[in-house]
């Protein structure tokens, strides 16, 4: 899979350095792991320094959108109002909202309330009310680079049990972030996220998960949060992906809205929570790029 590069030729990463004094040792390490039977990322999944800087610039817009939503969100507001905020901030800062027209998605952001697991479509008819929990999932394109993150918001007086779901889901994401260690398999990370949810009696959505991100919206690998230790792709320095577990209070079974073909709900109507960050794997762990 890894094509040999002449040692004195310029490195594939665009550093301008010779291959032998740049990524040759790194590539040899990957080839070694592949020979041992590990799933390894292809070269296009390893971001260059320029890519990381580009993603960070895009992330500034994404986080500004979510900060603005955090400032303004309250009961009585519609999810369309949230869409307007995101569209506005994104435009003012020179970015593009990635969801808009993505595979036909009709709005600039996903707004998923209570038993909506993800891909809620903003509407002027969906009014936030006291006691709701909502995930706002924002994604930005700037100069071809993708930023992707989501946060939960509690509207007014939320049932303590629901608040706990929101908090435990955030903890699960944070435990996942701590489990990102280079040259270890993604399945190890996914499993600690899963175990934290199970410990509290919750379930984790199986069909939808995190993803590589950066030069496209959704890249390899698929990042599962019900994976087994020792399985899945190795986390390699320079890989960028999201950690975004969807955690349900009741069953893990879900269905897709037949009318809009997008919005995912829990089958039993119990609430679901999700937090999302985008990160880059480093030599000793990871660095958050967007949250
Ligand atoms: N933002 C979602 C994610 O975290 C993807 C949404 S796709 C959309 O992967 F089309 F609904 F925006
Ligand atoms: Co994502």
C-alpha cells in the first residue's frame, strides 16, 4: 500500500525536506505495523502541518457559531433561529456551513431535541421549551478545510435524570479523548467510551459514529463507540478524526424519519445526548482542533 519514495526526493508531506530526513522513518513504522496485521491509515489520512493550520482556522468559525448559540439559546426560540445564528456568524467570518446542501441536507446546522439522536432539521415550527435538551451540531468549510463539533444545551429547568445523561455523555467523550494514544487501535478508545455509558445504565448508538475529517467532511476511518479493544484502525500521529458518541437513556435502537429521510430518533422515545470534538493524533496523545 505504501509506495516507495526515492530517499532523496522531496517528502510527500510538502515540508520541502528530503524524504529520508522527513517521513521515511514514519512510513517504515506504519509498514511494520501493517505487516503485523494492524489496520493502518492510508497516506492521504495523515494531515500535513498546512492541513492542521487550515482546519484550525476553519474551527475558529465553527466554535464562534457555537459560542454565539450558547449566548442566545433559550426557551421560546425556534430551531430556525439557531440556524439563522449559525448561517450569520459563518457568513460574517467568511466560511461556508458544511451541512447546507450536503447530500441534500436543507439547513446550515443540525438541531436535535430530546429523543432526536442526530440530524434534526431546523424549523420555525420547532420551539424550544423549558426542560428540553438539544444538541447543536455545527460544521464549517474554510479554504477547503472542514471543522466539525457539537455541544448540548439544557433549556431552563431540565429533569435531573436528563441533565445526568447530558453530563455523562460529555464525560464519555472526555474519557475517549484521554484514550487517544498514537500507535494504539481505535477500538481501545471506542470501548472506554462505551464502558462509561454502560456503567451508568445507558446505551450507545451503533450505526452512527465519528469519522475522519479535515480535507473532506467525512473521511475514513469510521469511529465506533461500541468497538472492542484491539480492533479497528491504528491511531497514527497526523490523523484527524471526531469523537462524537450518541448516548441513549433507553434502547440503542433508532429509526430514521420517513418524511425527511434525515432525522434519527430513539425507537422508545427516550432522550439521547451527544457531544463532538475534532482532534489530531500527536506523538504523545492528541490535540483538540475544534470543540
Ligand atoms: N455534523 C454531522 C457529523 O458530526 C454530520 C451532519 S451531516 C448533515 O458528522 F448533512 F446532516 F449535516
Ligand atoms: Co462529525
